[in-house]
C-alpha cells in the first residue's frame, strides 16, 4: 500500500500551490493539463473504490463499463479542484486502511469485469496503481517541461 501513499504525496507535490493558469494550461492542444489529469485520477479512484466495495460486499458482482471522462470540457476553479483533491486525499487514506485490513480471501474476491477475466480486488488495485503511475509521469513531464513544449 506504500505505492498508493507515494502516489498521493507525489501528486500533491506537483499541484499544491500552483496558480490557476498553470494548473489548466495544456502543454499541447491534444494533451491534458495537470488539472485535467488530477480530475481524471480523482474520478478513477472513485470508480475503483466503488468496484472494490462491491467485490467485498457482493458475490461476483457485474461491474459496469467505466464512462468516459467529462472533465476535459469543463475545467473547474482552482478552489473547487483543491477541495476535490482534499477529498481524494481523505479517501486515499481510508482506502489504504481498508486494503490493509483485508485478508487473503478478500484480496482474491472476484467480479465480472467488462473486459478482464478473473478480475479480483488485487487486480483492481494493481490496475489503479499502474494507471496512476502512467498519469503521474504525464504530470511530471508537464511540470518540468520535459518535451520542451511549454
């Protein structure tokens, strides 16, 4: 669970105290801003928490296909984003506590996923962590202007 905690710390280190214009500035027309990535990660965590809860509570639940993100069309004000980020942080801490309390049987509880066979709590969390790592690298590249596009 340290990866989940590390991701949280890394994300906060990039976006804390950034001015609105820097948060929402896209590095290129076809790439997301840091703010859009943060909202996307918040939405993904919400989705994964729902899935994990259902897998623990229900026997072999059928999970819904994830809906496309809506955040790109509507950047939110920095204050609202910071409030959502605080909620994200609080949820992350609760999620880590929940995951630490699971036994081996609960980690292997499965659900019917739209595209992944034998989708378990463990696979769900591994997917979330890899997804976050992918987007945290995007944030890193924007923050440090790695591609020289800014």
